[in-house]
């Protein structure tokens, strides 16, 4: 089931996200995020009139996806940056595709024109997900992040809704 996230989901969302913070270069965040911080992030997304969705089965959060403003300048108001994270046990089960498909449909109804996803590279699974959904690579920045004693490239994929 895909539904809108609430403050009550913050602990489960933080649990999913913190796996990636602590163990991967997928996020450039380096400090564990508390449920309270995550609840604030959920509220911030909502205050921008953008969606934050969760996927759950039998009360267990499988993943989440949301959109945030791409840039602060007003001319960017029809562009968003999208994010999706999955519980490690939900990888490869179609949950990411379902979350992104639902997110894109929601964004289209809100009048969003461009959805942009950033990917720490290499990350073949994330690239495959984004391209499966029709996103195209539009940028590649070399060695712009540094985590776990290594430089990391970032690519950006975009779709016009």
C-alpha cells in the first residue's frame, strides 16, 4: 500500500534512511538522523505542498519517496528533486518503481513539470530504476562528495511530467 507519510512514520523512515547513512555512500549525510529530525523533514516537504509517500505491507514500512523544491528561486517552482529509499529487505521487489510511479502521478496532478533525481555513482540499481521510469541522465559531476575516505561522483536524471 502506498500512502502519504505522517509524523508517526518518522521512526520507521529514519530507520530505513539511517541504514544508508551508516553503511553506504548513497546519501552524503554522515550523521544518523533522529526520528524528530525526520518528522521535521516530513513537515517541511508538506509545507512546500509536495508529497512524501510511504510503502507499507502489514504495518511494516518498505520504503519511502518524496519531492523537494529543486532550487529556491521562483522560476524553479515547477521543478523538484525526487528521492526514494527502500528497506534493504524490499530491494528488487518493485517497491521503488511503485513508489516513484505514484510520486510522479501525484506531482503531475500538482502541476510539476520536471522531476530530477540525484544518484551517487556508481549505483547500477538506482540508475536502472530511474531509467526504467523514463528518466534520462542529464548531468555528471565528478568527485563532488567525500565519504568513507573516498571521492564520489553524482549523476542527475530527469523526466518532464
